């Protein structure tokens, strides 16, 4: 499964106009001699350097209402941005956990924003077939909607943003309910 995910990642990377823009702006000068792993490691390092910095705008479109919005509209709430994909098994296993976190912490000022580059109809079909309702904002985004430090290269991954719009944590891989709630609670 890892080799399939890596192959898909490589294809996505090679075909993406965003990747070409990223290379020009953010890639190390010697990246042409490095492997894809080194480039991904470089992206991860750059995102981690953004921790404790204000986040830029992130545009997204809600897959149910069709409404376009941006991260700025969630200022005043503690936000987890969950990056996922409909073909990502760890992402799918994490969905009930995200649902539980959203349900438990909404009244305290928490907001889940799950984003994917999968188109809206594909995401809606997934949620209908799996009978999942996140009760957060489930959206689609395009590579050009994701301004640095946000990246769609790591599925699943997450960003914790405080009420003032500052990036507090970034992680790659699924989290447990206990891990997510212990990360969020100090900022509520």
C-alpha cells in the first residue's frame, strides 16, 4: 500500500502546476540532485518552521453547500485542519475520531475543517456510502488555494490553529482521540 501511495504522490507531484511553483519559491537550490523523499522532507521542515507564526488565508469550498469561504472566517475559534483523501485508508480510519472531537469540543469554540483535493461529488459519495457526518466544515480545495505553509502532500495530516490565527502544531499521520483532544484543550 505504501508503494501505491508513493506512486500516486509522485504522479500528483510531477503533474502539478503547484509543484512547479513550489519548486521555484521554496525548494532548496540543490533539490534537482535530491530524491523525492528529500523534497518531501524539505516541505515538512518548512511547514514546521512556520509553527508559532500567523497563518495565511486558505480558500476552500464547502462540499455540501457549495459556498466558498476562507480560514479568516474561523478566527476566534480553535481550528484543526485535517488533510485527507477518499482513497487514504489511515484517513478513513481517522474519520470517526475527528467526528468525536468535533462533537465533544464544538461548544468550547472548536472547529474542524477537513480538506481534500478530491472533488466535491467524490467526497459526498464517500460520506454517503460510509454513513459519516463530520459536523465540521468538509471542503475541497485546489493546490492553488493552499498557500504556504499548507500542503496537501501528506495524507492524513493536520494543522492546529489557535483563536488568533497562529499555527501551533503540524503533524503527519493519523491521531487518536486522546492525542487530538490533549493538543486542542490548552487553546480552548
